[in-house]
């Protein structure tokens, strides 16, 4: 199976209602994928996201989460 196309890959999701604007996730992201947009964190550079999860772990309000995708591959019958 080939690599999943970039546009099909998920990126972290920020729940604006939970975000307190502390900026910890932006500081923790090693690839600079996150940025503050006003008082809320946002995935400003989705192509830079490597899904490390530092943002999700450091967030004090559980405002940022990483969705995962389950892909079923047909099994070959031998
Ligand atoms: S760490 Fe959480 S609360 Fe702080 S800016 Fe990021 S998403 Fe918002």
C-alpha cells in the first residue's frame, strides 16, 4: 500500500471553547505546525505536522486532540 496522501492525513484538532490561549502547544511543537490565531491555537502549517503529540500531552485543558484513522487493508488469500 502506498503512502497516505497528505490531504487525507488528519491533523490535530483544537476545541476553541476549551483553549485558554496559553500557547504551550505552540511552544512544544518541534516543527512549528501550530500558531496562535488571536487567543486560540491553530494548525497554521498542516504540512509541517509530524503527529508527534507533544501538543496534545502538554495542553492543560485537553483542548487539542489528534484524531486517528483506521485503515483496513484487504488481506490476500493464498
Ligand atoms: S496548550 Fe491547549 S489551551 Fe494552551 S493554547 Fe494550546 S490548545 Fe490552547
